[in-house]
C-alpha cells in the first residue's frame, strides 16, 4: 500500500513529460511552418517590388543621370577635358553600381535581399529619411509605427469592446427596437473609414471649426506634456470617430448573431431554468465558452490594423505607416516597401503562433497533436 503514492506520482510525472514533449514538437512544427510562410511571402514581396529586376534598370538610369549632373555642375571639374569628365563619371557610376550590388544578376541579389530582410537588416532607404535624419529603413519604420498603433489600436480596441458588450445585451433582446435598429444600420459599414472621414472633416473642421482637419499634433509641438497630450487627443478625435462609425454596426451585428447561436444551447437553457441571473448567464455560459473565437478575432484585428491605413492616414495627414507606404511607393523606395512588409509578416507569424498556444489554454477541447 505504501508504494501506491509513489506509483501515482511516477504516472503523473510520465504524463507531464509526454505532454511537455508533445507541446515542444507541436511548437517546433508550427514555428517551421510559419517561418517558411514568412520566407515565401517576403521573397515574393522582393520580387514584385523590384518588378523582376526592372526597377534596377531604372535605378541604373537614375544613377547615371545624378552622377553626370553632379560632375558637370561641380566647379572643381570644369578645367577637365570632356574625355576626362566622362571617364570620371564612368568611374563614379561604377563605384555606385558596385556599392548597390547592381553589377550582379537580380536572382543572386534577390536572395541576398531575402537573407538580410529575414535578419531584420532592412538596409538604407534610397530616397526617404526619418524626421531625425536617419536613412536606415528600420529607424524610419520605428519612428512611424507608434502613430499607427495609437490610432488604429485605439480604434479597434474601442470597437471590439463596445461591440462585444452591445452584442451580449442584444442577444438577450432579440427582435427589440434596438436590435432591429442595429440590423438596419449594419450596411452602413460597407463604406470605408476614409469615406466618413471626409464628411467629418468638412463638418467639424470647416463648417463648425471645432477640431483640426489633420496631423497628429499642432506645429510646433507643445513642450508641456499635458498640452501635448491634449493636442494629440484633439487631432485623433476625427479619424477615431470615422473608424468607429465604419465598423461598429457590422461588428455588433456579427457578434450578436454569434452570441444568439450560443445562447440557444441546452446548457444555457438549463441555466435559465435554474433561475440564474442574466448577467451570470451571459458571462459564464455564453461569453466564457466563446473566448477562443473572441481572442482570435481581436488579435487578428490588431495585426491587420494598418491594412487600410494608407487612404485614411493620407486624408487626415496622420504620420503613420500608411502615409509612409504611400510615400515609399511614390518615391519607388523599394527598401522601405520591403521593410514594412517584413515587419508585418513577422507580426502576423508571432500572432498566429500565440493563437495556437492560447487555444490550448482557453479551450480544454483543443488537444495537442498526439494527445487523447
């Protein structure tokens, strides 16, 4: 009898070891799969952004034009003969071509770009620079990223919390006037946020000049922190409201339908029959079993927060990643374009990996491969 506790402890230890090994194998497989996905996505971005090497041909023409103009306009080279100036131009062009590795075939350079991109060595921008004057792509992106996270992160978080809260209440008031109103207003979300943004700018920045039409802060920025915060709040109001209006009704409608399906389950009806309060039924019997899809929706919403940022940030002159991408496309600054895609790909891969882990924590029905 005395050996029974030791045997039980041994069984539990072996079970924990097997579960840990399964988790390790599962995590390794997922990481490899996500790494390969990011690898393919980044390489396709490099290939498309360079148009299969055609952009490099344009770059060679641009280098030749810039070097020739610089040499001919420099007074130090005016005493040279035409032949000497042409030789100097060719030498400087060769040095610039060698510095950019443009003397190698594109297929070789594309793999070199891929390796450096995967190592987050995003290189130097060709035309653009950060407000601090840095030409490093990493510095340019890091400088613009907080503005996009502030605007789109706040808007998505607000839409998510309000829509889940409202949907839970509407799921218990199916067919009411408020419920029918939300269903009727759901199609208004077909219009993007920038569409509502134009009307908000017209109304609140020009007709009723109460809020600024664009920017993130007044110029010059206030030195006092409270004044700076107040300025940011005034500037963020219109784009935040535009995003909220464009998403809230369809989000409430979607979650309301989702909660309606779960509120008709047998265990929910049993809880009602027992006389449990409505708030307890909503929290324990409807919200808790649906945490996995709720967390999935929220995290994917956050990771895709700058997907529609280009037009909205341009309209409100918001200094975020959307404006950065628009400017990079206009300048044909390939390193900046590739850098933003690389950062997005890594964020997406990390989010998907965390979702796999969270599923196992939030939903006991999820089992790791090989489990029973």
